[in-house]
């Protein structure tokens, strides 16, 4: 892959189809380095990161897009997020053994998939569909066909080192729109996982669509970044009372540790921090200490 850690939108000049291709390497490895995930979950998290990267390209506002898959089996949650800065993070929650050869919908028994859009200013939107297909790509295609009534083709691949995706979507059209979409989506179906992971974007585009009038936009960089902070962790503590927190301090040798599940960053709070948290006005200094 010669286009790692970036997305590029695809412009079809003569037909009403939009597209985007994503490649992840260092950003993907940053996610996996923070947890010891089974191989199957490593691959699925890579696919989810590629998916949210591509879906975020449609956002026209400042905010974040998150993709969650939840189930009742050993795997409880898979989650990936991307914001308008193209910053990514992801996490999996599971118990027990996870087989390498289990299908996506088998890992998440009685599962459902949720796509959530959270603008920094404006109303939060969430769409939910049941997991009724064997792969994440098929589930996402079904989501768009059911919720948005848009023909969608999604190809995803990940191998624990690299992740990649291709998304094509039909736009409202007149005349030959259906015929164009049938042709382009059939071409996309010929794409193999090793091609998606191994080919650079220009070569991939030519191999699939050399008879179409299409081109790539300028790439947009992707990176891993967790937006956790000491301040946000302190706000989370305020869901408990001061007396409750002081009681926990007494049981834990005078320190409360708050860890971020995404990046494993640990934030430590002592008695001074807790009392300052409930006094007015409490604030954080440059070192993240409460006053």
C-alpha cells in the first residue's frame, strides 16, 4: 500500500456515483498497540477504522462519526470513531476466547450496528440496524439501503498490519443512473482483499475503472488520536458525590485512577484534587492539576 493513513475521494465525471478509498497503517497499528486483541478482533477493528474514515468524508460540519457493533456473545462491543480532523480511535470489549475463523455476525450474537453522527453544534443522529450478514461491509451496505435508500458498495480488508476500504454510492440521477450504478458496482465486486491492501490508489482506480471517466481528489491525512483528557476525566468523577470519592480515596491509598479505555492513558486524582473539584472555582493548571 503506497497510500497509507489517508483517504481520497473519487470523482466520476460522467455518472452520478461518488466514491472514496481509505488506507491505514500507522494509525491502525497505534490502536492495536494499546490492547492485546485476538486476531479476529484486530482485523475487525481495522475494517471499522477504514469504514469510519470513509464515511466521515461525507460530513459537512465539525463533529464526529462513530460506528458501533454490539452483541450478546463473547464480543460485546466493537467501536471506531473519526472526527472532522480525520483523527481516529477504536476499541473492542470481549470475554473469553475469540476464534480466528468466526464470521462477524457470529462474534456478535443477536447483534446490531449503530452509526452515530455527533455535530459539535446541532442535533445528534443515530441509525440502528440488526446484524444480519456475515461481514461488516455487507451489514453497512444493508444499513444504507434500508435507512438511506441509497445503493452502496463497500469493500473492507485488514490483516493486523494494514487496513483499507473502498466505498461507492449512487447519487440521485435521471436517465441512465441505475444502469451506471449496476456497471460500476459490479466492477467494485471484483476487487480482492489483497488488491485492496496492496495496490496504491491510482493503480487500484485504473484496474477497476479504466473505462470510466474518473479521478482522485487530493488526499486527506488520517491519524490516531484520543481526545481523552484529565479535565474530562475530572468531569466524569463529578457523577459521584465528594463524600463518595473521599471514601474511595481512603480505600485506595489516597489515589483515584481514571483510565481511558481507548488509549490506556491513566489520570490520577488525590484528596486535594477531589476537594478542589467540588469547590468554586476549581481549575486545572498547565500540568493538569486541580486547584
